[in-house]
């Protein structure tokens, strides 16, 4: 069975500082990996995804993540935090293949606060 | 031009009542999902339909009954509501073979 662990339920950074949100996964086969962002009282928006190919993936709003198979990690980073980045961030996995149905297994979420 | 829409956005009801939440997507996707987000913001898959056929049912109580009248709609009916059903319910959709799921804005259900 797949699982996702996000280290730190709450991360606080200063505006302009590096953002690092940690995600580790467990899966019997190489999964597809995602980061979603949820702004208050809104749905989830895809930030970026890794399926195959280049292990460093770039997403929207200046975020990027690196898939490290040896560490079973998919940490999310942004060089310089902006106030508008304050939100809840979810790491998720799914198994490739039509018969898997595409269901997403989510981590518990990390709330990012950005201080002025 | 909303991609995935849900109605209602807020739903407050008494224990024991029956209620429905509706979801519609105009993206031409063939697979739709229901997820539940609890008070600690944990998200969990409930159901998935592909071309109106149930393909995922994650051990959800049978008080919850999804219905897909066509590929663009996936509704969720809940019988005999309980306090523990209070949560935000998200609908999502995707096209088979494409990995990204598009989420609706959520329906916040409060059971009193």
C-alpha cells in the first residue's frame, strides 16, 4: 500500500526566505507524485507533478520539487517566499496504470505561514 | 467557465437527515472522484466513477451513495447523517491517461 508523510504540520518562514516543505512516500512500485496547494476556503490546485523523466520538476508560482528515489522523497522548494504563498500544501501519490483508477493518496498537509 | 463546480457550497443540517451534494465538470473528463477532508484537513478518497461505472469504493459506510447520471456529473447522497460526517467534501475529475486531477471548490457539510 502507498503512504505519504509530510514532515512538519506547520512551517513558518520570513518573506524572501527559502521555503522547504518535506514529503516522503512509501510505495511498492514507482509512483507518480504531486504537490497541491489549498488556499483558505478553496479547492486544491496542482503546483507540480512528477511522472517520469527529469527528476527536478518546476511548477507554478516559482515552486519546484526533486524526486529522489533513493531517499523516497519529493520535497517542495521555493527560493524566495512571498506573502501570497501562505496556504496549506499537500503532497500526494498515485500509482500509474489504468486499473489503478488514479486515486490520490495524500499526506497530512503542511500549513505554510509567511511573516513580513 | 468553471471547470469543476459543486452545489451547495455550504450545507448545515440535523442528525438523521438525508442530503445530497452535486458535482458537475465541463472539462470533458471521463473519471470523477469524491474526497473527504476532515477537521484536521486530512484528505481521503471515497469513490471514483469512470464513464458512469464505479471503480473505487474506499470502505465508505453504505449511508453514502454516489450516483453518476452521465460522465459530467457525480452526485453524493448521504442518508441518516451523523455528527462524524461533518467535513468538506471535494469533487475532482480527470481524463483517463492524464494524471492531473482538477478539484471543485468543496462543500462544507455541518451536521448538528
